[in-house]
């Protein structure tokens, strides 16, 4: 039986008198890749922010690995994220930025940082400041920070933005490998190819509402 890892129940969010999310009910099972699809403004990113603990919903409950967000914990304990454009200190190189971030939790070594950068196609010895990085390099660095502490839950908002075709293919393969390791992954993408190649299911949102949930069959995943 599939194990629920993230459960969103009767979730609504009102900001400035506007209904941003309306009665969202979604379950994300452990060890699967789940897709969120919809146009800009459909509520995908705001739902992700709620799951990450960045925005407190007006109503409803989010439970992660058996614990209630906002009650048992302020933020998920075992989380890697990319939401919107990753921000880094522009006058440091990539490795130094990740080293500073890793110093917050003190869970990983310098070798772990190097491995995460190499896994996304970045050279940890590159001295170039982040201000000189291309959009694709910045996105790769964002992916490296999301995975470097080996989190059980990954929440990735448009993770393929700015990547060239080789980068997209490499990272698709990497996400599938993380799934095999039992990670729970939630991604949003404008590209249905990403969803069909990677996801076990997807949830379509429109104007803050969940309008469709669909399970994808194994035959839909030629990349595996």
C-alpha cells in the first residue's frame, strides 16, 4: 500500500480579500514524483509555498510525514526546495554560497557539497562569481542547494527553467534516480513532456482550484 507523505486537506488561502487557493485536497505518496500543472496564476507556486511553510493558509491542514505543519513544526524538517528564482550572494562563487547555506544546519561536509554540484553539472572548483553565472548555471546551483542535504522531500517549482536540452535530460535522469532511492518529489512544470516522463501522477490547477488529478501508467515513462 502506498504511504501518504504529504496530505493537503481543505486548504484555502485568502490574501488582500482575494481567494488565492480554494478547498485544495491532495495526497502525495512517498517515493513518487508528483506534478503540479496549470497556467501562471493558477495557484501552483502558492500551494508549494504553503507546503514549505513559507505561507500560512487561511484554512485547512497540511500534514507531512505524520506531523501537522504549523502545529508540530514551523517548517518541514527534511526538505529541499526551489521556488521562483534562487537567490545567492553575487560576489561569491557557487561553492562558497553552498558552503554558507550548509553551515546553517551543519549536516553535510564539503565533499557532500562538491558531489551535489557535480551531480548537476557544475564545477565546484570554478572561481567565477555567481554574478557572472548564466541563467542555466544559476538554476543548476539552485538544484544543487536543493539536493545537497539529501532531503526526503523535494519541492521544485519549474526546476528546468534556464537549462539547455542536455541539462534538462541530465536532471530528469537524476530525479528518476532520487525517486528510486525513495524520495518524495513535487514538481511544477509548464512542459507536459516533463510531467509525462517523470511523474507518477499530476494535479491540474486553475484559478486557485484543483480541477483534475490523473495517475500516469508506467508505460507513460519511456525515460525509465
